[in-house]
């Protein structure tokens, strides 16, 4: 996965494309998902990240209080890097 990431970053740099991704921050580090080091490298190479939720829950199926927490937690996680 890391080699694929480096190849894609190289291609993005060549064509100066703007990329934005939303992260489910609680998934970071799981199998077949990004690591925080990968997120940092992508950010340093012009890929921007925003919060999604921490645990990739369906926000329409939880109460408002939990939905707000999930969104806030994901932004707090991203701000730490």
C-alpha cells in the first residue's frame, strides 16, 4: 500500500491536482487503511484532509449528541497532526 501511495503522490505532483479527502480517523492504522504517517506525507504533498467521523458511523441513524461528538472527535484527531 505504501508503494502505491508514493506512486500516486508522484502523479499528483506532476499534474498539480487539488485533492481533498475526508477521514474516518478511528480507522487510521487498521488493515487496508492509511496510517498517520501516510496522512502526514500526503498532506505535505498537497493533499488536504477534513473530518468525516471518528468511527465511520451512519450519522442519520444515531442521536444528534453522538453525531456531533463523532464529527468533533474526527476534527480534533486531524488537528493533532
